[in-house]
């Protein structure tokens, strides 16, 4: 178990490692009466394990994944059998023997989407969001290399394929995007609050972004995203 005296010294990358190592039994991290710790304790009292849970597995943090498969033809499989030499015996090729015609490679990408503008998340990270996201919903994606570079053009193309939506409403395109590296690589996306009204009456809100032709989708249940009794997004 990590020291609990000052959880703010942990970077986001270390929180991810903490989560992956399974050092905390998250099912048992609750406050009094079965309530979550963020409802029963002040942020200054949150432990490193509790912060890891909030940022990795909570109403404000969702795991996302996608797979990319690639099939490559094996050049050896198309080679004709060599001609028989005089005096040689023919040999039938057994089913399933010989060089396979192709090989299939599957790459799995896994990451986490965090609702960065939510009050408990900001309290856990103890930092402010960049000024350009003032008045916006902000969501961050970590663990997935969404863009091949951090050039302005690459990030803007990524922004254009990143959306936030609720039921029966058109998807709202991200208004801004940038990459942060202070706490590991995090892609931040901002959405104009006036462009999408989110209330507790909505069942869920869906975030989607892309890496090439791969889609990463996170669904957030609004009824669970309560902080001291109020919806926090």
C-alpha cells in the first residue's frame, strides 16, 4: 500500500499503475453507511487508493477499448511446389500442414475517459484546467495514442471527430482540444455548455472519439454523477 500522507504527489501515470496493480480492494473503499468516500470525506482526507478509484473506476471515469486486426499474406504460401526430380516419389500434402496462407495480428488499445471538469475530479487532481476550457464540459482520454503527432493540424482533426451527446440530441462536436503531459499524456476535449444542456433528467451522456478508423466510446450514467447531492459535470 502506498503512503497516504500526501496523495497529491502521485502523477496520473502512477495512479494508472496503481489501479493496474490492484493494490486497493476498490469494492471496500466506502464511507459510512455504504456511501462513497467522496460523499463522506473532505478531499484533503482522500487517500491515494481512493483517488486512484475516482480517476479510474467511478461515475466520472470509464474504461474504453478497441481492437485493430491486420491480416498479412504469407508469401511462402503461394510458392508452387518444386518440380519432381527423376526417380523421386510424390508426397501428398496433409490437410493443415505446410505454410499458412496468411497471419492475423490483433492489437488491443485500452484507455480511460475521465470527466475532467467534474468537481470531485478537480479536487482529486488539485490543479486547474487550462483557461481555454473556461465554461466548457471537459473530458480527458489517457492510455490511448489518439494522434500520431501533437501538431496543431493533427489535434484539430482529432477535435473534429470527438463528440458528446445525449438521447434525441445531435452529437456536439468538441470546441477545443489539447494535449497535456504534466500527469502523463492526456488528450483534453472541451464542449460548449450552451451547446448541450445536461441535467439529471437525462439517462446518460455519451462521449466518442477516434483513432484512425477505431472508435472509443464511453457512456456516463448521470444519476450516478452526484457530488454532495448535485450533478457534477
